[in-house]
């Protein structure tokens, strides 16, 4: 999750931000919480895609695409 994304989430939630050395300051624990939530959300989405893949014809084109999509969702956290 980028610093800009974190700031957007914090601002949209109405969390009061302080400014430190000219930059908005987000407490480290809040950053950890947001990243943990993002990881959980990506995993939940990947599992749903995999369930759809499992429902497809075995070794079919759609199944391969869906498994690839699930892997791509998980990989977003490694960017």
C-alpha cells in the first residue's frame, strides 16, 4: 500500500492527522492496521476467484485464467 493510499484512507475515515516536518504523520500502528486489512482483503478476493475456478471445467481456459487472476491478486501485496 502506498503512502498516498494510506493518507487517502485516513483522510476519508476522518482520522485527525498531524503534520511533522511538513508532511502528514500517520502513526505506525495505524499503517500496520491498514496493511493487515489490505492483505486480508486481497486473500479473501483471491479465494473467491479460486472458488470460481474450481467450478469451471478442469484444465479449461477459463479455469487457467481464474487461477492466474487469483495469483495476480495475491502478488499485488508484493509490489
